[in-house]
């Protein structure tokens, strides 16, 4: 498809989400959601007229549909070409002592909110035969001190895998799995990193790979530094 | 003969189907079994079977339940068997059902496990058992959120295996195929052949044998093993097959 698209990006206030917003909002109409707006995103919105922010708290998934649909109506978006469900949270720690609140929040934000969003966005995406892109994680195969995070991302992969078959010829579904990335997620999660952080991919590199994957027909792709150095970002033409 | 104090087991969703078979098997081996179910009235209380009524899809009720369990003696076995499914087209099932499903199938077993462990209510040598599904290996169009929940719980079980080993608890995860239970009947296409499905009693015996042999991945029966192997080697083929065999034959939404 040529010409500007309507694109929704969740969790676009920092990290990979913000880097992706920066790439895509140069050519497309982008709606960003997040818990609260960040100064970096605010500065970007001032410069780009087709970029918009909606506060959406994914720790309360039940409220998402109502907030989002009424905003889309106000914005006069009755169709969406691409949705990138990128928002996520996580807590590092021994699972024996993980609190109920942390478990419930991880499952709500990373898994249930994305299920609710998929349910809500289906009619908008169907109109354009659009594409739904989930951002998973390489932790989906299991991580001992990141257990509920790993569980939530594994659930997201299983959900995407089933949905891809169900929505065949209606809406394309894919899930992309970034590896460790230089974002503030690890510090927020309570993890102190040393030299190893230098091996992590930058959010810009991951956003580059995400954009290219959105333009291709791969269902699931890993996106780590190794993939980037191997030239993953050079494949595909990006999102026209 | 002076008996050793019996071992204590906790089985969720033990009123029907596989949970009932697991509880009966354990009781027959001399275990004291506490069954948690929302239909506790269906459980015939005997010397070794006790029931607590609780809706495990309600976080407030689960919190109360955990307080009650923490005040009891510790357990030697905890089996997270309770689960619901939702089959049909993803977009036509009310999203509220998915919230309940995810709470019951994922969040509740995770919370019960960590709270009991942190409170020292799992004895050294105890077994913690999660019930996933064969769909973990095959994909399951027609039950997108159910398969998401079963993938999440499988990877949770895998992730906590080493940390829980440090407190002497063995974690197992079971991946059963379709069984001859009321629940499977309800969620299958109308003309599906039920004869090939495994009896819950057979599955329960196979599962418990593997649990006590400290197996981490349990695939009860030869069909489950074969299908899981196929799913691992040829995921695209099994996804396609599941769509043809199940999704395109589903004639109703069941939730």
C-alpha cells in the first residue's frame, strides 16, 4: 500500500516503542498509547502534526476497549492499517517470593491487555486487511528469575499463533521477539547490568528491524544484536 | 500398624473430569486430598477427601482461600488442574469471558504457587504440578485465548523449576491430549469422534506415576507423544491441520 497509513503503537513513550514511533511518524499517521506521556514524545508531537497520544493504562485491561473506541471515534479513524502492540512490563526476582500483585500486573499488562486490544481492533484492521504485530520477547522460552514475564510472552506467542490461522485472509498476524535491548526496562525491572549491556541491541536497531518485518510476511522473527549485525535490518523495504 | 501421618495433596477443580480422577487415585493411595472447586457440592466427602468451595476466577476469593490454606499443615503435592476453555471465533466471544479464563488458568495457579512456597507451606520433597495442554506443541486455532493460557502456564512451570528446586520442590508440567470428559465434549465440533479420547482415570494414573518419578514434562499416552513430536518438527503442518480439523469444523461458540 502506498501513501500514509493509520498506525497504532502501544507503549510508545520510551524504549523500542518510541524509536518505532520516531521512524513511522515521519511518513504515516500514528496514534501512540502509553501510561503517561514522556517529554521525548511530547517534543516529537509538537513537530509532527499527524502524531497523537492517548493515555491507556494496560494494568486495567477491562477499561481499554471503551477508552480506545471513543477516542478513535473522536479522531474519526474508522480503519487502521497497522497495530503494533509493544507495551510491556516485567519484574526480576526469585519466583518463590514474587508477590501476587506483580504476577497479576505482568499477566494483565503483557497478555490480557493485548488480548483485549486485539478483540477491540479487529473490525478496524479488517477494513484494510491490515496487520497486527505483537512485540514478544526471546524470554518466551523460559527465564528463571523473570518467570511471570516469560510466561506472559509465551502466552502472547501462543495467542498470536492461533490468531494467525483464525484470521487468515482477513487480518495478518505476526509476533516479533526482541532480545535484550538497551532500554530502561531492566532497571525498572530491578536488574543491575554491567559490561554486558554493551552487547544489547539499541532501541533504534530493534525498531529498524520491526519496521522491516512489518513490511514482510514472516510470522515470527527473533531480533537481537546478532540478527542486527547479521543484517536483519537490511532485509525488506520498510513500511511504505 | 501405626501409620505414618498421611501425605497431603491439594487438587484444584477436583469435582469432575481429570481432577476427580486424580483426587480419587491419590485418596486410594492413602493421601489426604483437599479439593478446591466452585461446584464443591458435587464432591462426596469421605475420610480422605475434603472440599473447599471457591471460585478460582475471582481474585478476592483466591486471596481468602490462600489465607485459609496458609493456616493449615503444609502440602506434599499441589496439582493445578482447574481450567476452562473458550472455543469459537476469537472475535465473537465476549471479551469478559477471556478475563475470567486468564485469571483461572494462569494468574491463580501462579499466585497460589508462589504464596504457598513463600509461606513455607510446601514440604521439602513436595511436587508442584501444572496442567498445560497438548496445544502447547501444536497451536490451537478456535481456542486462541485458551492456548495462550496453556502456553503461559507451561513456560511458567519451566521457568520456576530451578528456583523451586532450591526449596526442595519438584515442578512438573502435564500436556494432556483430548480426554473423555464433559468439558472436552462441550468444546469439540459436534460430530467429533469421542471414542479415541483417553479416559480421565487412565490419564490420572499415567500422570501421577510420572509426577512421582520427578518427570518435568509429562505427555500421557503414545498419541500425545507423537503429536507433540510432530508439532515440534513441523509446526506449520500442525497449525494447518489444527485449523482444518478443529477451527473450520466448529459450528458454535462455547464459553
